[in-house]
């Protein structure tokens, strides 16, 4: 039995734009449009941008570049999605609303309409002695809701960067019927080599879904140096596309028939939870 709706297309091309983000917002917005057009010409039906694609990532940069939604950056996304006839996952931008700032992703349909707005739920507050200290909560507020959207191919779910570490979020999206999870993210030079690919492969195998992560390109001049390595992992846990650290577009052909086959071969999602889990929950 297929996981897809009757008549749904089972294959489509996904493009991840690993953008070199500059301090100039206008430059970033202009170049995003160019990359989305290039991806569409090469057959991409869904295009994703990185976390904080319109301005450098950093707590001091969030207030300086925050916008309301709709606003300048989201208007650009709407226009280019419509021009290129693609689903466009707008990475994330700093959003301002009612005096609060959020790390927010938007998704646009091929007709230019905004399908959803997702605010990063798990803020990136970490301290690794001698390596990195970063507190998103110094300036950002967390979101409080999941966001999914439907396409002719499958249902998709969005998380942002640190959200990838929380297996429960991916499980909830899978229960809602998502077959592709997209995480715009900007892991750093400490957490990137250690956990970036590992977490994506874990989320893919746990839930038998495709997982894609899209990072900014690495800039050694930035105060926050991104790891890069935008990646796509299939439901078997295999990396099927991966960038280096440079600015580039990564393409992957998503095969939902393959996803369905994996779920039938190892039917973890169709099996009931073992009674042990229920017993343990009662004890707790």
C-alpha cells in the first residue's frame, strides 16, 4: 500500500541552495532569486534556502535585520516562487512581531501564496567550554507550533537547525503524514563535523522519511562560521547528496515509491508500540 494519495507524483527533484550570505541584505535577496531560477531550470520542483539567508547569523544581527511578515524578504520569495513555478522553502529570517523576535521559516507555493510560517521551537543555547558559547535566547523567542504543507508529491514538515536534535519533533511530523523533513540550519565548526550528518541519518532511519538540511556556505570571515555540507538522506539512512563548504546548489531526486518500499520491508511505523511502553508510562 502506498503512503501517497491516489494520483500523486512519486518522484520530484529537490534543490538546496547553499548560499554565501553577505552583510548586505539586498545582495542576499538578489542572489537568492538567481539561484532559485537556476535550480528551476535544472528541474527542481522544490527549492530550499538556508537558515538566516537574508543576513548573517548572530545574536547581534537578528535585531538589526528583523522584518515583519509579510515584508521585503518574503515578498521576494513569493515573487520568485511564482516566476519559477516552484515550491520555495524560505530558509529562515529574523522576524519581528509585537516587540518579539523569532527565527522564522516561510514556504511559498508555485502561485506565490504563502503556505505556512514556522517559528523555530528549540532555541540554540549551548556552551561547549573552550569551543563555542551561543545563546539565541538572548534576543529570540521560541515558536510553539508545528507546520506542515501539502504538495502534489507528498506532505512536508519544517524544522530549523537545533530542532533537528529533538527526535520527538520528527516523530510528530511523521505521524502527521510527512515524508520529507527539511531543516534549514547553520551548524558550526564544533557541532557540524560531530553531529550534522549523524542527526539527519538518525531522523531519517527513525521515521523512514527523507531528510534534507540546507546550510549557508562557510565564510571564515564571519563571526559565526557555518559548517556548510547541505545534505539529503534517504529513508534507508544513506546520504544521497551532499555539498562541501562552498557556495553551491545540491540536487536530489526524491523517490516516494522507494520510501513506501522501505516502510513495507521494515514496517516499524505500522507496528503497534510494545506493551512494555504502555506499562512503563503507567509506572511513570
